C-alpha cells in the first residue's frame, strides 16, 4: 500500500468521530407494513413551520369499505419506528395490529412529528417565563384545520368528535388536555399520559371553569416513579374533573408502577386506546 495513503488511513481511524462512523450500526426501521409517511409536509399557519406526518391504517383497510375512528398523536418520531425514535418507540403499530387480530379495535392513527426546538411552546396553551410564548393554539388549530380535513377527505374516517381522539405523553399529554378542552367539537377523546401539568397553573384554572360535553372520554395515566409532584398534579386534575361530574365511563384514572419513558407508555398504550374507543374491551381485558 502507498505509504502516504496508509498514513491518511491511520489518521482517519485515530479520530473518535471516525470510529463512531465505522462502528455505529445502521438503524433498521421497525415500522410495520401498514405504516407510511405522507408524501407532502404540512405547514402550521401562523408559525410557518412544516411537519412530517405518519399514517397507520388498520391491517384490513385496503380490503374493506368500513369507516374508522382516528387518533391524532404527537411526537410522531417516537410512535412507530425505533430508527427515528428518541429513546425507543411506542410500538403503536404492533399493538394495534394485535388488537385488530383479536377483534378488539380497528383504528387509524395520525402521528405528527415534533421539530425539537419548539416542542415545549407548541405543546402548551399557556405562556411560560422560561420557555416563552405559548403556541398550542396554533398547533392544535393546525391539527383541526389542516391535518384533520386532509385525513377525512383522503381516508375512510368517522369524523365526529365521538370518534376522534388525541393522545400524547409529558408535554404531549398537556397539549392533549388543552385540545380536548379548547376544541371539544373536534376531539371527544383524550389520552393524557404522564401530563406535564407543572408547566402552567392555568391548566387547573381553565379546567375548573370549563365543562366538557357529556360524551367526552378521558384517560389519565401516571407512573408512580415519575415523582410525587407529577403524581400529585395528576390526582389534583382528576379531582377537578370528578367535581365536574365526570363518571367512570367518561374518566379513567391510572396510577401504576412506571417511569417517565417510552417503555412505560408503550406498555400502557393498549389500555389507554381501548378505554377511549372500546371501553367494553378495556374492562374485559383487566384482571
């Protein structure tokens, strides 16, 4: 080998970044065959930001004429594919494929990517002294006015609020709470998982002065290991909702063993989605 070439090769291999490039295995997609990424990006009006959107269709969608309920989810990178997930995926596609096979639920899922930089402000309806002006109004309006009309016009959906849910975890739980209270005519189901109620005291004030439609349904979930403040805030919110008259058929409250991570939300997703869209199956599956 040419000595000069050998020297360049050794210099390259001696750098940490070079070793990372050579040794880091390529991530393989774990998304199921019935998951796709929509070919175009969608723009959030008022924020001038584009978003990629993932779509899950039930296993038998292409061979059916049925119309399906729809669940809108945040942090789309983490929902279906380990190759794009920040800290592991939720496995929503694998879980729903199994629930479909078992005859419990057929559901369309629309997952919207976050852009990292603006995640905190887009996922809140209330300003924060550290993170800045709230952009949740624009973000949820984007789902209602841009994404949902596109999905309803291109796929066989059940478009009413009783068949339209929104779900997320952490800040995604906070914006799901905001959406179901501020757009009850759009979202009649909300999966509020490990919600970041610490972000804004106004979420309690607004909830205390609001009334949800009688056919609304909410799942509140928290892991015991997420900390006393997180658990306490969720129980405080649950108490407010119960004071408004929400019955067990409208409000499920779960505090179980779990940490603030994707593995916990993946484990609990089936229960959450069944309570929102097929509560009879939710109760049948419980020990």
